[in-house]
């Protein structure tokens, strides 16, 4: 049988496919063997390897599981994220894997609404702004929006995680995308707050030095009660899983909850802003 020669230099998907073939062969698997392990047909494996079929996140995650690459630097899901979205902040790819399994998600954000609470229009306005600044391509901008919508679906399953969200007041005051986009985003926040598995609070500017975080923070509780913290700055991210390091972050989050508006007051503020969206 003729084996098609691969050129990993032909592009990112060609490099993905070439690495897939290399690792598969190192494991002593035929395409049929990998297909059975990941739940796809053999022609699909062949198509991805020769870069005539683009891999999906579902496919990549299945390959990672089959090859024992989940949450490693060799992860195919991580490689696909880099292809689609450009360079990821350190730790973010691994964080997303934990997020999809978490039973409780605690978020704090400054300046913009967290991704899991963004409307598609709000997310697209942010992504296109990044494209205009040359940080990503237009295609990557659309991929980011598409993936974010998929990411939101993961936490909107029949048994969704408990979500506790604190927004710095700047998140609801900063206009993004124009009046219609912002009005839709504020309405979405009101809908989010009405769900039985959510708590939404706004941390007002007036709390001053009592604000416990100066950067966005994501805190996860896993099914086995393991805790995970992900925090990021403009150009750097950090994932922490050591309980001794994460526990103080949970304490700081609870302290911020105590200083923030109640959900009732927060909802009233957002409703007032929606009616008067500039």
C-alpha cells in the first residue's frame, strides 16, 4: 500500500496531521486501531493525517484521551486551540479542560463581561477589535467567537455547574459594540441571574481598597472537591492546583462577595443601566 508522504511545513493543519501519524505509528497502531479508540471512521483519520480534513475539538480531545495526552504539552486539543486562536496564555488550554468538568465555577472580571456570560454579538465586537489591532486574523476572530459559544454550551447542560459571578462595576458601565450590542448583553446578564444555578453580583467602585482582586480570577471546584485557580494578566496566565495556594484565593473571593452588591441590588442596577443604555 502506498503511504502518502506528509509535509509538516505545508501549514498548521499539515503539521497537526503529520504529528498525529507519527505518534500513532510510535504506538504501533494502524489508522483502523486509532479510529476504533476515538469513535471515528478510518477515512476520517486518514483525512486528518494528510490535512484534507480539518480536526475538530471533539476529535482532538478523543485523540488526547486515547493517547494519554490530556492536559499535557503534547495535547492535540491544545495544538488546535493555538491554530484557531493564535498563541494562548500559559495555562489557559489546561484550564478549559477543568472548566468543562467543574461542579462549581466562580468568576471575577474587570472591564469586560466574562466569556461564559458574553452574548455572541458582544464577543464578536471584542474579537474583531483584536483583529483590527493585528493581534489575530479575521478568521481567528470568528473561530474565537464560535468556540466561545461551544464553551458556553458545555456549562448549560441538563445538570449545569453552580456558577457564582462577581463583576467589577466597570464590566457593566463600559460600552462594547454600540448601543444594541450592550443592551443585549445587559439583558443576557439579567437572564443569567434568573437561573436556579447562578448568583450574579456587581462589585461597585465605592468599595475602594476592599476589592480583593486586581486581576480577573477563575476558581473551579471539581467533582472530587479538588480546587483549581486560573488568573491572567494582559500577556500572562497562571493555573494553580495546589490546595495551599488556591485556598487563600477562595477566601479572598468570599470576602469580595461580602463587599459586593447583593444579587437583588445588582440586578436592579443592571436593569437601570439597560433602560438607559447610551
